[in-house]
C-alpha cells in the first residue's frame, strides 16, 4: 500500500513535470517520434524484403531450352549433367508435346494458333526446369547449364532478382545507421530535458533530502519522467505504423508492384512492431533520464 | 539519556579552514539549547554535522543512537527522519499552499491521505496557522512563513529540532511569537538546538547556552546561568 502511494505520488509528479517543461518535453517527444518512425519503416522494409527473398528463392526457376535436333539419348545425357551440379535442388523435364498440350488447354487463343501446327512445325522446345538451393549462386549455375552440349538458351529472370535484393540490403544498412544515430540524439535530448527538470526543482530536492526522503525516492520521479517521454513519443509511430501498414496491405491487395512481391500479413506483424517501438521508446527515455540523474543528482 | 554525544569532533573544510576544534558536547533528551558566538565561529558547521549535511573530519558524533560520522550516504535519510531543521530563510515551496508545504514532508513517505490531513491540521494548529492553510508563502508575513517551516519540520514527530537563526529575519515581536511556538514544541518533548545572534532572546528564555569561539567550545552555561554571568 505504502509503496503504491509513493509510486502514485511520483507518477503524478513526473507527469506534472512533463507539462511544466512543455516545450522541452515536446522536443524530446518529437525526437522519439521521428526516431521510432524511422525504426518502424526500417523494420517493415527489412522484414518484407526477407519475406520476399524467401518467396523468390522458392519460386525462381532456371529454364533450359534444348535443341530440337536432339535424340532421347542426348536428353538423358543432359539430365545426368544437370543432376551432377552442386547448386541444383530439383529439376523436371517438360517435353514439347506436354508444353503444347498445357498451353492449348490454358487458352482458346493458343488452341486456335497451335492446333494447326504439325509436329515438325512446332517451334516449342523441350525444356528442363531447374530449382536451385542458393539463390545467390543462380547466375553461376545458369552459366554451367548453358555450357552443357545441346542446351541452346537458358533463362532465369537474370539480374533483376539479385539487384532488387542488393538494393534492399543497402537500404537496410542505411536505415540501421540512421536509427542508431537518431537514438543517440534522442537519448541526449531527453537527458538534457531531465537535467533542466532537476535544476528547476533544486529547492524541492533539497527539502526532500532535509525531511528524510531516501535517494531512490528522490531519483524515481526523474526516471519516470523519462519513461513518460518515451511512452508519449511512441504513440504517434505506433498509430501510423498500425493504420499505415494495414491500409498499405489493403490497397495493394497484399502485393507490391507484382504478384511476385508479397507483403507480410498485418495480423501479428503490426503488433510485434508496435511492441518493439514502445520498448525502444521506453528504454531510450529511461536511459536518457538515468544518465542525467547520475550526472546531476549527486546525493 | 543523551540524545547527542559529541566526542573530539573536528571539522576541516577542504578549503583548509578548520571550523570546529576538538569539540566535546552532550545534550540530553528534552533539552532546549542555544548555540551562540561571533560570526564565523562554527555554529552552523556544528549543527550541520548533527544532521549530516557535513561530515566531521575526525571524532565521534552520535545522534539518537546513530553514529553520524560513519553513516553511509545512502542511509542519511534514516537520520533525517529523526530530525527537523528550520532555517533563517524558511525554504518553502513557493508554488504550494501552506497545507501542501507541510503535507509534503509526509507524502514522500507514502503516509495515507487521512493520516496526513490529521497530522497537518494538528501541527498547523500548534503553530497558530490553522486558518491559513490555503494561503501561498508569498501571501504570508515572515513570521507566518517561519511557522510553516517549523510545522513542516515537526510534522513527522522528530526527536530533535534544529534551528539555524530562525528569528534572524524577523522583528522583535514576531521573534517572541516564534520563541513561544518553539517553547511549546519543547514542552511536548522535542529536544531543540537553536543557533542565534539575538542576546535578548537568549537572556529571556533562561535555557542552557553553548558559547563557541573560533571553533572551540568556550563556555557551557547551565540552564538559567547565562544571564547572571553576562551582566
Ligand atoms: N562549505 C564551506 N566550505 C568552506 N568553508 C566553510 C564552509 N562553510 C563554512 N565555512 C567556514 O567555516 C567557518 C565557520 O562557518 P560557520 O558557517 O559554521 O559559521 P557561523 O558561526 O555559522 O557564522 P554565522 O554566525 O555568520 O552564521 C567560517 O570561517 C566559514 O568561512
Ligand atoms: Mg551560521
């Protein structure tokens, strides 16, 4: 009971103090807000990129077209060589008859055009569909497949995939550096706010000491003030992240630019992010005030 | 029983000034003691060591069973809870009412609201300010502000009340009123040590008087003996 009354009083005091130094508190709160917004964007981005990369790795296929002049023996030979490659996870042969049949079944247009072709006229080639283990080495593997005799052309969405991932990695790195420096600036600002609070309450602190308040009792309100600044600063980022991501997901139907790039479902994702944002806000706030208390409230 | 026991206390400030030399002093529970002496003779230094605002350089100071010299910084609050302190300049919270100023000393310990109310009203009644509880310090006279400070100092029921020139800013009549309040508090059982420059008060009150001179205890007048000798 006693502890709660003391705590209640401290919470009330800290809140009053936030209001009393309103402009300073606002500076700290805005700083936390900006930091957390950047954190939020970075998390959303990097998690989606990771998710996207996983999807890509599952989906990307090397298509090897085989010369029309080959014999069955040649095909068996090609298959054996593909099988021997290290980075190959699975492969599948699709004969040109199968492909033609599939395509004709899939659309009337194809049906009309292809229906008239004789076996010799058919320009469609036999293919091997190859999936790789390591997406980053897909280029190497494609080159090796192309070097196999009787393989004419190899396709795998060259360059596009790797470049996209590379760009995202750079963005991720930049935002990480930004987040760290913003956190430092914020901690400094909060520390400064609390320092001014401490100075503006020198008389009160002196009286508290005189009438026998314990050190913790004197220090807690200032730590709490930092905590409040952290919580207040994380409100806007949490709201923006939650509604922003939900409407982004809705607007784009869960995809970005193409069905290829899928967004992470908002359901538990935004709760995780919100939790992380509040946690960072509170930690930075308390760290900042703890620093100020340690430096300026020597007892 | 001795409330205060000082043995061979020395205080040398880190500026090199020695403010207290080899001081021995015992004060019993319930006593009223004046500390007098020329300016700079070490009166404030002596009482500051009692509530551990300053640490003795050597010697032993025991207050209410606590060895002040050995007291760790983070345990000082335990000593302060047994001591009330009043200064010449009142030291009130300007933005708080009389009631809040006094209640402050109880709130920080988590005292229940109704208990705070009861104690604050009782102590404000004792100092004669019960009808001014809603006033702010700048709406009060000096004497009234000092009463608030005294009320705050004793609301916890301390064993010892230390006053450093509590009447220093007040005229003669107001000073007399403050002395009546202190006398009343002393009668209720609180030991009082008061530093003052006001000879008239010391003579009129007929209490034990400690005379310091350049950091040494020059004379210790028994209760009622000061007036005779100084004539
Ligand atoms: N914090 C301090 N640091 C250094 N020297 C101090 C400090 N406080 C007091 N002194 C010195 O110690 C001596 C005693 O000072 P003290 O304040 O105890 O005197 P006092 O008897 O209370 O004087 P007054 O009657 O003027 O209040 C003085 O020489 C003073 O300059
Ligand atoms: Mg003095």
